C-alpha cells in the first residue's frame, strides 16, 4: 500500500464529493423559485423540521443557559464583575452557542429524519414512482425539505438563545443572587445589533449546510436498509464537522 | 445486458415479458420508460426515441403512461385518496369536486372506494397494488406497465389483479406490458408473450404457442424445471478440487 497514492485517491474522492454536492446545491437553488410558488409544501416542512424539534431545542437551550449562568458567575466572581453575567451569557449564546448547538441538534433530530425519509422513499420506489408520474422529485420533495430546513434553523437558533438567556438569568439572578437590574441593563447596553447579526448569519449558513447535507445523503442513499442507515449516520457526522469548521471560518470573518 | 434484443409491442394488447431472474426484465422496463438510457440500439415508445428524448418531452410522454411498481410505491405520507389524486393535483387545475369524482371512480374500478381514507400502512399487499393501479390509471394513460404485479400476493389478490389487468386493458383501450414470472397466471390474460433469456428474446407468441415451443429454455421455464439451459449451480471451480484444497481461503 502506497500511502501517497492512498492520500491522493482519498483527496480526489473528497473533491469529487464536494463537486457533486455543489452541483446538487445549484440544482436546488435553480428549482427554488418554482418551489416557492407552492409555499404550503414548505410550510409543512417548516413544521416537520421546526415545530417537531421545538421541545429538544427549548430544553437544551434552557440547560445550556443554566450551565452558562453557573460557569459565568463563578468566573466573573473572581474579578468581582458578576453583574456582567447578562452580557457574557447573551453574547455567548447569541453569537456562538445558539447557532452552533442548534445546528448540531438540528442535524441530529431533523437532519436524520430528512435523510432517512428520503432514503426510504428511494428504497421503496416512491421517488421512481414520482418520476413515472412525470413529477420531478427534486422539485416536489427535495426542495421544499431543503427550504424548510433553511427557514427553520435561524428561528430555532433564536428560540434557543432566548430560552438560554432565561436559563442564565434563572441561575444567575434567582439562585446565585446577581442583581436583576444589572443583569438586564448591562446586557442591553453591551450587546449590539452586530452581535445579533453574527448569530443570524451563522444560523442561516448552518441551516443551508445541514439541510443540504441531509437531503443530499437521503436522496442519493443506497436503496437498502443498510444504505439508509449509513446515509443517516453520515448526515450527523458530516453536518457536525462542517458546522464546526464553518463556525471557525465565520467567527474569524466577523472579527 | 442485452444483445440483439428485438421486440414489437402491439397497441391495444396485453403483452407479457417473462424470463428467468436476472435476465433483465426490469431493466428493459426502465429502458422503455426512460428511467435508464441504453448504450446502443433504439427504443421507440409511441413514436418517441427514448435514447434522444429531452427531459421535458419525457415528462410529457410519461403523462401518457402509467406504471405499477412491484411494491406499489404509494406515497406513505398521503392517504389512499390523496395518493390517487396526486397526479391530478400535480398536472391539472381541476376543481376539487371533479378531482374527488375522478378519484372515487378509479377507486371504484379497483374495488377500493371504501378504503379512500386509509393510509398506505393500513393496507394489505393486494390492496396496495390495487390503489397503485388506480393511481396509474387516474390520468387515463395509453400505456400501462406492470412490474412483477403478483409478487407476494395470495391467490385471491392475484386473481383480482389478473382480472383488473384484462378488464382495464379492454375497457380503457390501453396497451399493457406485464413483467412477471408467473407462467400459468399470466397466460390467462396475455395476448402475446416474450420470453427473454441471455439478453435476447428466445420465444415469442401466444401463451398457447409457448406451451409447445421447441426450445429447451422455454421448456425449462414453462415447466419450472430446476436444471437445464439455466443451470442450478452458480459457476464455480470443480467441486472435489475445492473440497480437497484444505484450508485455503476463498
């Protein structure tokens, strides 16, 4: 086994995959204007990806916020500035944890559901049946799911951050005794629109990435039980790596 | 997969395509319907060359075709009614009242009007196939294609599907193509049978002509003989040599 040849082969395969997924994205974008005309299909997917993920997003947001409240309080107390807890928690949530954790949870909950649903549709000939009924499955099935995910992600991230701030406040103010007025006023004074924009941009891009990976993996899944399982696993793993990588790039870009 | 395959499927008839497993029957259907493109040769469907057809024209042609998949391929998130209504909603702007009447008419034709509100998961295999058939004819196609329509069906369901194939073909003036293994059953409804083996047509004729066809492959297939031109054993090295070659890995 020649390690250089293996490395070259692996690099070539990665580039081919990247090319294929980019072509797929362009195809989705080309179909999007027509898909928007049937908005009820997209609304259905926003419900499937978004409303059905609400519980896990809200619970995770609450706990992440509470942990942030505890850790932040301990750290800030060392410098005698525990009143800044509101600012620290909010910036952490809005700019970083909200978009990233939401994207990871989205990949685990909605992404896997999208990939397995499309994979099963492929395995049970539903996509072929649509083709035979002269209905383009990309237009009818894939694009609404993709757009549904893209719309859903910033909304979920916003809810995550909101609940997270409440969690931080719950621990910081209600339990650890930080002054409520300082918590809210410092937060309002220090967090500006640029911070919020960063979170929105990140969650939009993560939404595109996670939804694209999920529908791509599902649509091209090998039509067997094993193939669908593998597509589902790949959706989570690839989404997690891509989200964290993109997060670094976007954070650096916003500095 | 195919070599020298030459077939003409007559308009208005029920044509059966039969042959041993792995002989390419489903692939042939995929070529006829434009789901796959042949590397060479020519396939003409209703005057359209399937090798050079553009995607938009293919979709227009497919509106003149209906296909019944092996497992029905119903859309699992839609009810029976919505499955049958699906092509109408996608391709027409008919008012809801008319869509309802058309769907109920087709469901009545397959005997499942009462199952309209059910979901696909609530249907038996035979019922699934009948709903899929109702969906396949809802756009009043000219060509109806059946891919292994009898797989996994009990005798009653099989009888129902057989009767529907013949009745729909005659009542709607369709051209039906049925891919199947079931020699006896399909013989009762087919006008013409093509028997494929080794990538080409080895026999063609009426089901009665096939029964006495002077060919070993046909005799083996029609008689259900386990060994013959289609061998029982998958090609392998000599049995004793392999047994005596102790401990060597495959």
